[in-house]
């Protein structure tokens, strides 16, 4: 005896069920919860049917998400192509481009998603021409009610399609919002947004880090209350003009930054949702301001100006050295002549000593002047075979006045068997002079600096510069080679010396490292490849 035919619902039952279901639906439901509510409603209206819901995006190759009641699904259903009838495409007004997708196949027969179920039909879930999934109903053998069920299922399918569309739009909107939040939050620019009542609605991490404020100290506050007192009269009309739909560019503002004090910033202001109606009342829904901290740029400009001043001073110094060279030579020659004459005449030993010191001092000035002019010459880029010990001695000669003035004890230990290195001599001098100058500043007021050369690991040679100063904190050792980072007090350093040194050393295929010196200060080790034998 064959099983009884499954019962048919009344149209009023379907309408009442849809009304009840509509009250339960909201955007915060997950896709699985949404599918469960619809499948449960369909199972109540159409008992003894196999029901399957496949949620998919035909424009992508992502597997479908399948939810089912009352039947065993065939393997591989998630990745299989979906078969729908051409008549269903016409009824639902599915877009031609969607219908032509590789995920879909047009056919005349039902492609059952169930195992051992041959009778049934597929309803495409279409909203605004887009396909959001398919709904399948299957029947036991001998009880195919497709022609009777389909008109009653269509209202449920239409509501399900709309629910899936709304959920996808909600999910996309949430994803876009989260992406924009992350984008704004991690942007290097300073970003702040206000609504038409001047309340801050958005501020990013860069702005909070610059000002040292917490987010709750900024968001929700009236922007006018956050403006510095001396800036408020000038900035308020500019922001008000932006609220009326007028874009404002290159707006300078000094803002409080902790612990740096006040910093100079430049902003661009743009209205969002402005209707450009003019007048004095706000027409924009919001204003977004994007700014940049100009402190670093100003520091760089100041350093360029200082470099130009030093270059001019170098040119003047070269001219002064040239003018001094002739009289110094005369002093040196005449001092030597008078010294020899005094020695032959048996002059008082004290006077002979004075004449000797005059000659030595003149020679010292001449030697330093020649070295200064030599160092000031433009550095070429031709690699030569360089005696590293000679470069160290030359560099020490340049820095001799720093050590004498600071009362610094200098020790020198040079390896006489040190092999030569392929290098640009002037650039190696710049490396050594910078390291020696830093060491002298570290022990200014009395201390010790030690310079040593020797063989390094493998086919390399090394120069080590130690000082007995306070050293460099462990957390700063990785940063001292960053441009503009300096541990010196304001006005003592630019933060560019060591980055330039590191760049020169690496261009010579070498390396530079920093550690703690045995005397407690800093130790810099420059490693360079030796000249091949």
C-alpha cells in the first residue's frame, strides 16, 4: 500500500506564516539562523517534503552553503553547478550576465540535490536581478506535487531572496565600515571628523598619539572646545565655511602635543553630504579634516639651511686657509732660522724653547690647514686600495682639537699587518670622523676614547671605537641608525650622522654594529671586506 499523499497548505496559511516569519527577521541574524527559520516554516507548511537551501554567489567560485531538512544530500553538492530552468530565469528576471555564469546551467530537468529522490523542482532566489541561492523541494516516489506546490512556495522564496539580499548588503556594509575604520585608524595622516553640531565623531590613532589624548577625551566633544585659545578665533570661521560646503586647503594650525609642546600642522577640510545651498547655515552632514605634522619637514628644512650655511662657511674657511698659508709658512721658516741661530749663539735655553714652540705651533697650524682643505674637497666615487690605519690616523688628526679641548685621553692600537681595503678614501674618513666626534661628545668633560684596528671574521678587517661615556640604552641601539633619531640634547645633533655612516659602510659591502664598551660607554665596530690577495 503506497503512502498517503502529503497534505497541501491553504493560501491563507502561507500568508499568515509569512507574516509571522517577517516579525522574526532582523539584520543581526546569522545566515544559519535565517536559513533555519525559513526551512522550519516551509517544513510546517509543506510536510513530508525534502527541502534544501543553497546560498551562493554565482559570480565567484566559492562553494555554496547548504542547509536541508528531511533528506540525505548527495556528495559534492557544495561545488556542483546549479541547474535551473529557462522558464524560471524568465519568471524571476534574472540578469543575463548572472544566468551565463559558470556556476549555473540551464536545463529542462530537475537536478536533484538529494540522494534517491528523483521528483521535485528548483526555485531560484532572485532579488533585483541578482541570484542569492536556490531552493529545492523533493517528493517521495509517486507523490510529485510540483505543479500544485510551486505557486504556494514562490511567496516564501521571494521573501527568502529579499532576506538573503538584505543580509549580504548588511554584511558588505559592515565589512566596508570595518575596513574604513581600520584604514582611518592606521593611516599615517592625522584624521578627524565632526558632524554639523561640531561634535567629533572620528579621530584616528595618529592624531591621538600626537596629542597624547585618549579617544574618549576627543570623540563626542565639541571641536571648538579642543582648539587652542589663541587658534580658535582664526580656525572657527574656516571650519564653519567647510560646513557650508566650501573645501579648505593648506590650513595651518598649532596644536598641543604631549610631551613635545606645540607642533605645526597643515590641514585640508572637506564637506560630506553638502548640498551647496550657500548661506550661513551648515549644509554638510559632516566635515572631515586630514592633516600632516609639519615638525619633521621643518626640521629637515632647518637642516638643509644649516648644511648650506656650513657649505658656505667651508668655502670661506678654504679662502682663509689659503690667505693664512703664506704668513704661516714665513713664521715657520723664520722661527726655524732664529732657532738655529740662537742655538749657535748659545742663547738662553728658555728663549730657545720659546722659539722651538713657535715653530712647532706654526707647523701644527699648517698641517691642520692642509688637512682641512683636503677634507673639504669634493669626494670622488672612485674605489681605491686604502690603508685603513692611515685613514684612522688622518681622522684622529681632524678631531685632535676636540680631544684636547675636552681633556679626553685617546689610546690608539693599530694592527701593523692589517691588509688594505677597497674603498673610497674620503667616505671612510667621514665614517671615522663621525664616530670619533660622537665619542668625544659622549665623554666631554673628561674621559677616554680607544681606537683599534685588526682582522675581523673571515676575509674582513675591523675598526673599533670605544668610549667611557654613559653608553646607549639597549632599547635605543636599534633606532640610532634611523634618520632624525638622536639621543643628544636639542641643538647638539641632527640624527643624520649615523644613518649616513651606516649607508656608507653598507655601500662598501660592510656592516656597523653598536654594543656596550668594556669601559661602560658605547662601542662601535665597523667591519669591511679586505682587499683580495
